[in-house]
C-alpha cells in the first residue's frame, strides 16, 4: 500500500487556557505577534479524499471557519480533558450539511468522558437539532479513517493514558509527560514529530521544553515541532531563536506536507 500524501494544519498550539489567557497582561499575552496567539491544541489531517481532526477543542468552531473546513469526515480523540473535547457540539453543522452522523474514534476512557460531558448527544430522548455521532471504538491497534491509516501511540499524562497518533512518518503527541520504551520504538522511525512542551519550568503532567527536546534527540527524529504551549513559555520569536533549526515551536496555522 502506498500511503497517501498528507497535509497537516495546526489548528491550535496552546495549552488549556489558550494564549493570551483571560485577564493576563504578561508580555506574551500582550504581544502583537500573531504567533503568540494560540488556540487550544488540535491538528487537521487531510489526504486528497479524507479530512479528520485530532480533538475538538473549545475553539473548534472558529478553527473550522478559519481553515475553511467545509467537509469533515471524522474526529479522533486523544483523551477526555475538556480542552480536547469541548467543541464536539459544533459537529452539528456537518451533520446538517451531510445528513449523517460524525464518525468519532475514541478509546473506552474517552468514550466514558464524552458520554458524561455530552449526555444529551447520547441520550435516548434526543432534543431536535443536537449533534449526531457514530462512535468507533479504538484501542492500541491501528485503524483506518477513509484512506488514512492511523497508528495509536500510548503515552502518559501523569496518571491518565493518552493516545498519540502516528500517520506514516508523522507522529502527533499532546499532553504527555512519560512514554514507555515499547511505545518509543513505534515512533522512532518518524521523520516529523509534534510533541507537547508546556513551558521551561517543571510541570506535573506535561513535558517541559528541555524534556521534549531530549526525547526527540534521543529518538533521533529529524524534525520536531512543540505544541500545547503556555504563556509561561515566553514569546514565540525569543524562544525559537534559542532552538536549533530542526526543533521549533509550532504556531497556529502552520502547515506541513508529509
Ligand atoms: Zn490539553
Ligand atoms: Zn500571560
């Protein structure tokens, strides 16, 4: 099988509060650089025939409008934290235009979270106009979304298991602070990795910039972009200046062709 060419678009690269953060007037939150404006973390993955998003953030509606995503085939979820699922309600627009449920791929933990947070979507008595979704159960095994083969990578977010996803040579990992050796083997041959780096100071459930750099260097992955970034990281340009050419902070709207 030849893997289809993919276009990856960073829909958001910010941590759970986004950048700027409400009420904050630090130099990052006050910056006029467009690259210091970070919506919540998500990517769009597109082949010639299939379009999917990884996670539906609280900014999902605006992200779909900004990137002019008129057709969406599926949502694949990493984990059930609010900043990764909150936008699910807005798949209603796709239900309306395509007259079918949205294909949603989630593991058991995320499914339980979705059923809890979006009770009305899964209730037997459905209010007219609520979103319709078709749940596809995923675990550690690779799965297909249209013509795109997706390989789950299990990572740890303190005590919560989170799924990263590998698309041929491209790996996307968000919300991790630990990866088991066996899972590292799966991502070793990536040519591009996106991995979370919250800030420079230690954090209980996220990699720091230094830790994220160490992992991608250890695994000898040629190109890396960091995401899920806090205002505490510093200004985009200042931080990027200190990073090597092949290890950079991602930014909202960045596209890659894989
Ligand atoms: Zn998150
Ligand atoms: Zn701030």
